[in-house]
């Protein structure tokens, strides 16, 4: 009986998983279907009869999608790096140090989670213009204009603070006895012990940055800097809503996210105390 105790929950999870995969499978099927097939057939046909990769070739030939991928990767990569570094630097003193106004600072940061980006988008855009962080002043400034507004956020600080707080203080005290200073404790001891949480933050940040459409569409005017979501949006009008090509472009945009997740997935099953337990 114990073997079947969790069977109902497993069945529900399998059904939810299948339902979540259906849109992706339809997208992949559409991208691989030839011109002779009806992509809107009912009931849906997931296995193409006329299997082809011509849609991917046409997208690569007619639009600079490789450039869009490179731009998205540059923005996502530096956003992830800055987010992990700055969030860790902000979370460490909030979790391990005592100073006046600590709780006020933490709850003030935490309160910003409730503020949607759309409500502060206009002042952020004005600041971006004042600092010349737009592509009118060069490609580098255009990249900075897409990266800096998202280089740190309250969610990342909160996530890493909670991870730091789970580490026993005895480990830190042992490092102090061994002669380590605060930065050495942070960089050489505590940071490696929260690798799973850092990986989670990196994945969330990468997915959010890679799929960001609103902000790049506002600050960008130079097509050379278009990210993949902005480029795929233009794909719709360029091909008069040819859904085969749009699906092919969407699949190209999803592949890097899947690869990035697969590279970091092992950290999801590692415990926060692995570093301490391994000595």
C-alpha cells in the first residue's frame, strides 16, 4: 500500500506535465511542417507528414536571427553575471552582519517586489536617456541600457539572503579562528555553499532577460541591437504572419534557455550544506 500512497499526486503531476508540453510540441510540429500541410487542422496533428527543416533555413536566410541570438546572449549573460554578484554582495551583510537599520533596509528592498516594472518604467527610461544609455550614442551604450536596469533586483537579494541564513554560524566562526577576513569568508566559504541557490537565481535571471520584450522594444532603435523577442515580433509583419516561420524562430529562441537549464540542473538537487558536509 505504501507503494501506491503517492499515486494520485503522481498522476496529477504527469497530467500537468503533459498539458504543459502540448503548446511546445505544437510549436515544434508547426516549425517542421511543409507547405502542403494544414497547421490549423482539427484535431491537431503533432507528427508532420511532410517533415522538413526548410522553415528554419528560410528564417536564417531572410532575417538576421543569428545576430538577434548574439544580442540576446550578450544581454542575458551580463545581466546574469551582474545579478548574481550584486545580489550576493547585498544579501551577505543582510544575512550575516549586524548594523543599525538592517531590518528597515531589508524590508524596504523586499517591498519593491510588489512594484511592477511598468509603474516605474517611465522614470527608468528618463534616467536611461539622461545617462545616454541608448543606442543613439553607440552600440555599447545600447547594450548597457538593456543590462543595467535589470542588473539587480529584490527577488535575487531575498533569495540569496535566505540561503546565507541557512548556513550554521559555527562554520563562519571556525573560519574566523583560522584567520579569514569577511571577504574571504564570503567568497571562499559561504558563496560555494549556496551554489544551488546561485544556479536558481541565474536560471530565473537568464529566462527573464532572454524573454524580455517590453524594455528592449522601448530603448532600441538600431536593428543591429535587436534582441530575439524584438526580432521575432518583427518576424510576424515581415512574413505576413507566416506561422511556420514564426514557429521556427520561436524554437530557435527556446533552445538556448533549454541548454542553459540543462547545464545548471544538477544544482537543483544539491543540498545547501553539501560544501560543509564534504569538509
